[in-house]
C-alpha cells in the first residue's frame, strides 16, 4: 500500500473484485475520488498522487460526481481542486453542513483573502499574529478590555482556520502563518463581499448578529 494514499486503498478495495481490477474507474481514479469525497480540498502541494489522478481522470471523476449532484472544481493556476454542491435547486443536498465558523474566524477570512490578493504574484501570503490581532480588534465584543479573553478569541480563530488547513504555522517562528492559496477559489468575490459587509457591521456595533454561514463554502462538509 502506498504511504501517499494512507488508508484510502482499504475503502477502494471494498468496491473492487477479489480477482483482478473492478469494472469502471481505474484504481488510481477511484482513490482520487475517495480522497476528494473525504476532503474539503485537494492541493498538488499536499497530495501530489491524488492531484495527478484528478487531472488524468478529470472527465470520468466529473461524471461520477455529477451522479451525486456534485461538481468538480479544479483551479490549475493555484493547483487546487474541490467539490461543491450542484447548482440545480431541485437536486438533493448531498453535502451536509456541520458546525459553522465562528464570527471571529469568518472575519479573519476577510483579512486572509485580502492578503492572498496582495501576494498573488509573489507566492503564498504570510501574516503575523500582530496583524491578525489588529484586524480582529477593529470590532468590539463585550469584555474586549480583558486581554486574556481577546487572546483566546484570536487563538480560537487561528485554530479554526488551521484545522481547515487554510493557515499553517511557521515551524521556526510560531507568530508567523502561511495562508493557503486555496482560500482564493474557496472564497469567491460574492462570498468575500458578504463577509466584508458583516465585518463592517461588526465594527459598528458589539451586538451585531453572528455571521450566518449557512450558505458559505467553508463550513465543514462531508458526504451525507
């Protein structure tokens, strides 16, 4: 079993025949499809075998996803791929949403998405903790005068986006974070506009409604 595939082979083999290759998709395409269904996104940098297979069998995998009312999105420039719910309003919702992002984490997306745009031609964006704190401090919540509480908010927001693999801490400097370029295709112009509007409302009043992420693209997703 290839270490690049982890335990994916076990799931793929469950659909295969005991004596030889199963009909339908080739084994590498099946592996790639399973990884795509399991994951929020696939990037070339993080999973080269799956990325290569997605490109090699793009048409076949697209057709399989369409059978599940899903779409395959591949950004070749940023070398990232992900699935999303089909646009047909009458189609059943195959992807279910779990816990939405907190308001802090949602607002942090605005800052990170802007930084990605600034660094588009210079490689991945890198931000430091002071920048993150300054951005989140621009709006107030009850008790924000408590430094410890504010730091917990910042830690929680960073942790949420790190869990989504949208932020990664620098191994040599824990106050530096690299922003995943996948953020650009995941947070499109419409979603960025909505988040920016919510952020501005949050700056205006401490009692503004929490970010409603029900239709956002960055909530944890998995196949129902």
